[in-house]
């Protein structure tokens, strides 16, 4: 039993000296942050915050626009967002078609081979 205690004390002493020598020889300095490191991290995080804020601002604007559309057009009061988007797209398509037909009506056929009268 005494021999075992002496062996454990010797092992304990060897471990302590080994750890002490390791720390004395390994004197590399470790720094948590250098001067500009914190600024670089903040600069990298700011665009993400800006994108998130822009996204939520767009969602809020979309909600307001849909609310205004529902107020102006009572038949869309209980419509979903997709139905409102389809209605808007069909309305835009109709306006584009009517504008293109109006342009066709306004244009005249000119024959460039005819010499104009003086």
C-alpha cells in the first residue's frame, strides 16, 4: 500500500513538472481581439442587418398596398394575396392590350415610294 502511494505521488509530481515545463516553453501570446478585428466583424454583420430591415420594410409596404387595394375594390375584400396578384396581373395585361390596340389605330399607313404633291 505504501509502495502504491509512493508511485502515485511520483506520477503526480511528474505530471505537474511536465505541465509546468510545457507552459514555460510555450510562451506564444494569445490575444482575444486586435485593434481592427472587432470593426471587421461589425462591418460584416451590418449588410445582413440591412438586408433583413429592407425585407421587412418591403413586407410592410406590400401589406399596406394590399390593404389599400382591398379598400378600393370591395369585391376583393375576402380575396387571398394570390388572388389579388392574379387580378392585378390580369388588369395590367388588359391595359397593355388596350394601349397596343390604341397605338395600332393611331398609326397610318405610309407608302414611302409615293412622291408627295407640292
